C-alpha cells in the first residue's frame, strides 16, 4: 500500500484537487500552479508532485472535479423536476443555470467571463480533450433530459444549436462589456424558443 492510497493520502490528494479547482474557477488555467495549490490546500509544496505526476495531471483532476460538481448539482435539480410542461422562460433559466452556472443569476459577470476564458483555453491543452468530450456529452444529456421533462423534447442537433446560440450571445456580450451576459443569452433563447 502506498501513502497515496491510505485514507490520509486520499484526503491530501482530494484537498489538492479541491484547491486546484478553486484556483481554476477564480483565475483560470494560469492560476493553477504547484505552489499556489499547495498553499491553498495548506500542504507542503512537495505534495503536489507526490500525488500528481505533472501539472497537467493536477489541472485535469481540477477540471474533472469542478465539472463533476456542476453536473451533480444539475442532476440534483433534474431529480426535483417532475414530468410536466414548463414555461419557456423556466426552461431557459434552467438551461442557463447549467451552461453559465448558478452564480450568473446574480449578475456574476466575472464568473461567466472566467468560465468562458477556461472554455476558450481548452484547445491549448489537448491532454484535456478526452475528458472534456466526456463531460460535454454528460452535460448535453442532462440538458436534453431537462427539455424532455419540461415537455419540450429536442433533437441533438437542435440542442447543440441552442448551446452555440448561448455561447455566441455570451461572448458578444462580454466583448461589448455588457454587464448582463446571461440576459443577452436569455434574449437570444427567447427569440428561438418563444
């Protein structure tokens, strides 16, 4: 049994992953550095290289951790939904929660900006591509189920079009320094679904 597989080792590894995920959410990929992660986790610097073979390995674990938490929150919301027709506005808000995060409801422009900076930065990290494809497929399935339970079943292509519409609206709003990128995405979705 190695130290990394002991309960203490697993707690330390998870503390490093959680710290890296926090840094990723707060400052993007460039914020995830060995020293910053160790300091945030309250662990020695050497622990980052003991538990992770490389910085890429640590970043991968952080991306997966953050994404799995968001997917779990989305599944919890889905579990609360009964199969019944919902208003278009209610479905739009659910979709935006899944794509932009709950903190975007309170005008969290900074959180939305950081989310899109991470998304745009993904192609520079090809080692993340398989993980991101897997997580995206799970998110798409979750969104499809939200629409289906709301009486608005969509085909896969239409769902992807709506996601692209949200992405375009948000990026344009961020470029224009619009203080409400979620509102811009909401307006575009209403024009398509209303």
